[in-house]
C-alpha cells in the first residue's frame, strides 16, 4: 500500500513537472505572439522607450518611408561594441516600424564584399571601414527614402553619438515628412560664418542649424528683415544702424520669434579685434529695455560651484585653478519646467552676463539658466585682457543669490520707437512705411542669453576625423540649447525631448569615486617613493661603476658596505611601492569580491533559504491540516 502511494506521488510529481514545462513554453509562445513590441523599460534615462516627439513624427508620416540599416556581420566580429550598438539600433527601428501602422518599412542588409548589397551601400554614400588585411570593408550606416526619392543618410553610425541616437533617427524621418524647413535669419557681430580670407571655417553651430533650417545671413548694413525669415538669431550685435534696429523691433512686435545672444564680454570678439577699445560688448540699442530686459552693464557672472578647472602659469610654473567666470553649468542650473532646458546635460559659458527685469517692464522674465547662490558679479575689466585666474578665485565673494544667465521673455510691450520709423539718411531716401506697430497685439516671444561665446566650437564640440570623414563629437549641450530654442520658437517641439537621452554603457560611478579617493590618498606617497628609488638607483650605479673601473684595490670596505646598503634600500623601497600600488586597488578589489559574493553565493543562498522556509511552512501546514 505504501509502495503504491509512493509510486502515485512520484507519477504525480513527474506529471506536474511536465505540465509546468509545457505551461512555460506555452506562455512564452503566447507572449511572443501577443505581446510583440511590448517591453518594460527600467533604465534611468528610459533608453528603450520612444519619446512623445518620436511618436508625433511617426504619426505624421503621410507617405511610405523606407529605412535601410546596413551592418556587416564581420564588423561586429571585429568590434563587439559595434555589435551591441547595432542591436540597439535594430530594436529601436523595430519599434518605429511597429507604431507606424505600416507607413514605415524597416529593411536590414548585411553588405558582404563583392555583393549587390555592398554596391547599393556604396551608391547610397555609406562609409566603408577596413575589417581585414585583404582590404575588405565593412559597413554600418543608415539610409531613409520616401516615395519621391528624397533621401537622408548617415554614412557611419558612430557609437560615440549613442546619446543622440533617437534624435538622429527621428530627425532623418522628419526631414522626409516635412521637407520645407523654417528659415533662420542670422545677424552676427562675431565671425560665426568663419573668415574665408583667413581660411577659418564657419562654426559648427551653424552647421547644426543648417541641418534643420534654411539659413539666411543678415548683414549689419541692411535696413530690413527679409520677408522669408521666420525666426531671428542675433549673436553679439554690434554697430547696427537705426533702420535695422527698427526692423527688428517691428519683427518682434508682429509676432516674429527671436533668439538673442547679448554678451557683456565676448572673448571671441576681443581675440579677433586684438584689444580694440570697444571690443567685447554687445549693443542692441533700445530693444532689450523695450522688451523688459536689462543686461547689467560692465559685469560678468562668476560662480564657485560651476567654475571650470583650467591650467594657468604662475611664477613660472603650471598650476590648476578654478576659473570662476568660465562656467560648466549642469542640470542643477536649468529650468526643468521649460522644454528648451529640461533635457540639457551641460552648457559651457565664458564670462556671461547677468540678466534682470528692466524697470517698468510689462513682460514676464522666466529664467531658463541660473547660477546657484555661491555666485557674484565681477567687473568685466578684470577679465577682459590677461585675467589673473588665481586672484579672481582668491578674491571671490559670493553674493548669496542666484543670477540669471538665460531667460524667456513673453508678454505685451510697446515699440522702442514710439515716433515710428527713424528717418533715413538723405542719401538713402526710402518710401515711408505706414505699417508702424506701436505695441504688440499678441505676447512677444523672445529668448535672451547673456553669452555669445558659448556658440564657439571651443566650448562645446570636438572635431574628429574617422576614415577620412569629419565627425562633430559634442562634449557639452550648447548646440542642444540653441536648437531646442529655435525649434521651440518655430512652434515645433517634437525633437526637443530627444537629445542627450543617455547611453547604454554606464560608468561605474562608485568605482570611479573610490579610485579618485585612493589616488588622492596614495598618489603623493607613490611619487615620493618613485623619486627616492630613482635616486638610490643612480647612487648604486655610480658605486658599481667605480668598483668596475677601479678594481678591487681601489674599493674600500666602506664602499662595499655602501653598495650593499643601497641594494637593501632599493629592495625596501620596491616593497613599499608595491604596498602603495596595492593600496590603490584594495578598495576596488574589495568591492569586486563583494559583488562576486553576492552574485555567486549570496543570491543562490538566499533563494535556497527561501525554498527551505517554503518547504517547512508547507509541511507544518500539512501536519496541522
């Protein structure tokens, strides 16, 4: 009887196990079919969740779009990081196709050498990368086309732009959906378009703007704003004639959006002007005051919390110091409630100014970028020519309040020219304009930034050459700030939330912090021991050389003892040096051992204990029953 019961229990157990396996496979098959495209994204930056902006762009597709991803498998075998990046791009494009309701078709190609796929990749302009000594090339690029053969291409998908991946992909698709971009009128008092005579190229920021908008340059000598201009970008205005100032005034009052970079100390212009007395100060005439904004004259902003570390020469030596007027602003300084600044990571500025509401302002000044309380205003003359970085830091006295570096200006206001259009010069008699607007009918939309130097490549981007192709690799979000502002002013915020969304490769911040603390603690001792070891080795070499050249007769007992002492000292120093180098890694190794213990022993042990507790609980309950 007992044997029969035992046999039945064994059969039931085996049957239950088989049933559980069947259920497991059935659930997986059902999930793959029914939940295709569904996922749970637990990453900090929501890396695998499409943004609202992408969904809007995809839903606006009104004609079929084909996306072709070219990736050579051999390239992934040579570089596993590229394989990982390819997997992420493929998954992202699968999501694009899933939400497009058939309007976006995703195709994947493996362009092997001497195949038609490789020929098509080359025809599309993709950049081949050498993968072996035989000269074969691998490809990793993207091509999007629409029904009218418009084309957008990324010749090589550089993993260093992973933080901008969704932005780059969505921008390509939007370029096919909306082929007619807005026109940006750029009026600049600094060489933002380069200096052809000096063979200086235009700044990278203009290239970025030109990727999304049509660009129309406006000279300071013009007297009107061209009709095709939709948005004004004014960078460090200088010596503008009254008619052009009036034209800007009317453009804004009639609803034209404007992005203004007004600088109390443009370091770029000072460098170009080579010390001209009026260099560095922006001048927008009466316009800022009319819009309800004031840039504090003769002052630049310093901040201890965001000061950048720079190398300085002092007393003939190179030292590192905090340059309090070169600021590296981060998320703590940005208005997270405004789409322009909500997703920025870092913005670098140089001797920026302080913005305040003008007396009698009728507009609302909404800060976009501010310092924290350990900031102060500094006389611009102290940083205009050959600033003493160390003295600025030593003499710095925080004012205990935040200062505004960038702001949005909105509201109703009046014209800076209440009497109408200024009279032109006698030599330039123009027709009278009867369309003067004395005040705005709708709220104006202006963004003011108190620094123009942030537009320069030096403060936000590196130029890198990869296989003969130039890549711009940003290290700060300065361009994001400009493009976010322009897109927002243009009324299209679809791309605003896509930039700088993070990377799948995350730094080990705890390990980095441990390493930095250990270096501070032990690095000085290590350098001291290395220097001492070199000295002892030199003394040892001299004594040995003396013994070899002079022979046994000239070497005294004291010399031999000195040689022996040096050898012992070298051994002792090497031992100390090994101890110090071991101490540098001790905390990291301890953390590594702890993590291995948790992964290999602790988690399985915890599961085992939980299983035992469950078994005991069931047995006790069974006995009670």
